C-alpha cells in the first residue's frame, strides 16, 4: 500500500510539472474588449443623445497608446484627424462600431 501511494504521488507530481512546462497551468491571455481591427481595439462606445449619428469611442493599440474619438456614422468622418493611434485602423474600428450600433438599433 505504501509503495502504491508513493507511485501515485510521483505520477501526480509528474503530471503537474508536465502541465506547467506545457503552459496549461499558466494564466490565460487577456482578450481585448470591444472591436479590434489589426493592432487597434475600440471600446466604451457611447451614442450621443443630441446627435444620434455621432458615436464616441475609446481606441487603443498594442503599444499602450489610447485616445477618445468621435465618428459621424453618416459620413464616416473621424474626429480628431490626427493622434497617437494609427488613423487607418482607428477609422476601421469606428466604422465597424457604427455598423454594429445600427444593427442593434434595428
């Protein structure tokens, strides 16, 4: 019986060490909330009460830069025109958010 318990302990220890080496026991990667296009993700979407076509959002990139933007969902115009987050990806995120909010309202 004692030999069986030692063998069982060794097997459990080997399984735990194997899982740690394979990364199973490590913390899961944190997924970005919201909508992502390329290296830019958007979250905290807010629709304006006064101007229903205006959508405000927060965008961030993988380098930790973030900013608040506004997009006119009718024309696709992004404000401000320049900033720390790359505008091509930021515009794509904002336009996708406009489509999602229009689908949700319908």
